[in-house]
């Protein structure tokens, strides 16, 4: 049952699993009695069994041909964990090996040696996470006086480090421990963090963004009660009681909504946007003497020279993707104002500029634009810009199949074949017609007789409860 967080297995399943372990891995891997587990999650929904194969006799390799890659990976994970949970624990010996290398040089390798693999013969938890990969801490069996091949030597100095950032698995585990969310809502919590860009995944770990830090600071300061772990857990408990028919939902919702609505009204009245954004002063622009700051706007973090009270309007520049508000320096902020960069001119005298617009970085020549896919607008050279302009002109030339003097009608080559346009309406060319054979009057008739395109209307998808 996909929503269960139970850790209980039926007696018939336990008997079948123990029989399979005996057959496949030997009697010494079967514990004296079935291993029973107790959930650590608060308010666990244990009305169902734990997730397990309907029969462990159906090994993953026997049905691989009938599953796609994702289905096989999921079934293999469930099968391995189910079998492993009923095997004996693994026995590891912690070892520190001193290695002599050259005259008077001594180095140490620390790790673990597997004395008895136990359940690890079937499944090793965490091998998908590079940071927790047990292989990185394992040593081969060693004997005193044995010659070994030194593959790598790492001079390392260890310092106390903060706890690692959450991975998806460790975040869900922590939510369970605090009693926040349910198995059916964990995926939605994680997808919301990513969709709203409060955090990004960096090497499989959640890393807070600038907007995430600001939102967290704002909620912690102004809505402290509602982001308290205990408040959320208590509310989950109350909702569980409602679902069991032990509590009336209406008083519960009123008790939450009325004070929450009042708090929102108070903060809307008394808290300004500037209080929330919390701009950071970086210093002064050496050219103008105006203050330079970094702020958060509607479209993300940006640097600003000047303030709105100045006679001249402030100048703005968006931060680059790899830059962060809390680490941006004055020099880095000033470098953002290099754009637009003048790169010279084309052979026919059209000025060339590199800049960043709504749709990303680009090079402009005259009234035309060339998107920069790989190049950096801060460093792209005139020579490279001319290459891109030449390629763009060639693409435009190949696109125009035919033009008519003193008319806005043109025949162009598009993604789906030739079409006629008057600048406002596009009409696909009949497959049996050659663009070179069409007269202006025929093109005008095709455009005139083509039906007007119906305006598109967006419909909101209904939300499921």
C-alpha cells in the first residue's frame, strides 16, 4: 500500500522470507527469531503492512525482461530491503593500518573490514549517496608485514564541520521525526521547495537560495508561531483526529484561521517591502560616489548603484546565476555594470553590443539580435561576435525564399516548411505548390482567404482536494 509507513510484516511473509534466506544465503544468516521493528515516526499510519513484494520467491532478475528500467530499480530496492531486514546484522571490524613507505615515512589508513557481511550480502544502505557511500570507508583484509600497493596518498587535516545539508532522504527522515507531513505529502513538500526556488539541489543536497533565505527570515520573524515545528506537528495530530472522527473540523479550522487572518492583516499594514528585502550595502561606486547595494526584486537578486531619492534614477544589474546576495563583494557588483559592452562595429559600420535581456545574454548589431548560447556577455570578443553575426545572417538569408518588390508579402522557410506571411498573418504553403512559381496576386489571395487565428484562452486546471 503506497501510503503506508508501517514497518510490520505478516507472519506468512516472515516465514517465506526466512525460508528464502536459508536457501540462498545459508542458515548462519537466519536470526534465531524473526526480526520485529517499531516505527520511530510520530503518528505513523500502520493500518497496512509494510511495503514488500507479494512474494519474495519472485526475485528481481526473474522478471527483469518484463519491466522497464524504473520499474525494475524500484522492485529490486523493495525486494532487497525486505529480504535484508530479516537477516543477521553485519559485523565490521574498525581498523587503523600503519603503512611504511620509504625511509622513515609512515602513513595511516583507517576504515572498516567486513568480518561477516550479514544483511550486507543483499543490500547496502546509502550506496546511492556519494557522501554516505560505505565503499569509501572499507578496507581489504590486511596482515602484518604484508606488501600493499599504494593507490593514492592524501594529506588531510580534519576540522569540526557543521552537519551536512539535507538530502531528499534525510529531509524526509527529519520530517518524520518531527511529525511534520505524511507519506502522501512528502513529495509535494520537496517539489514546492524546488518549484518556488527556495532551495536548489547541489550534489544531491538541498542548498538554500537567496529568496529562500529571505522567506525563511521573514516567516521566522513575523510568523514565528506558524513555522514552529511543534505547531505543525500538533496541527497534523489534530487533523488525524478529525479524520478518525474524534474531533470536529469546524472549530479546529476557526481556531487556526481567525488569528492567522488577523496576523496577515497586521503584517500587511505594518511591514514594508524594504523591511522584507533587507538590502545589503557593499560600499560606494568610485566613479560617482553613490552607494552600491545588493537587493532582492521580483525577478531575483540584483545590484543597485544609487538610491531612489537621487536626482538620477538608480542603475540596476541582475546577479549572475552563480552569485549569492550574502557573499557578493563590491568589485563583483561593479563588474555587473559593464553591460552593455561595446564591441566595435561590423564591416558595414553597424555597432555591436553584448548585453543580457529578458530571454538571456545576446549580441546586438544594428536592430538585430543574436542569442549567446555558450558565450559569456562579459567576456565575448569582437571576433567571436562577428562569427555569430555571420552565422545569424546566413540563417536569415536561408529563411527568406522569396520577396516581392513594394509589398510586405514574403515566402519564408519555417520549422514546418514554407509559408506565406504579410507580417501579421502566416499561411502554410500548399504541398503541391512551388514557392518559385507563385505570383504576388496568388500569395495575397491565400493570405486574404485564410481564416483568422482564434485567440487562445487559458483555463485554470481544477485543483484536486
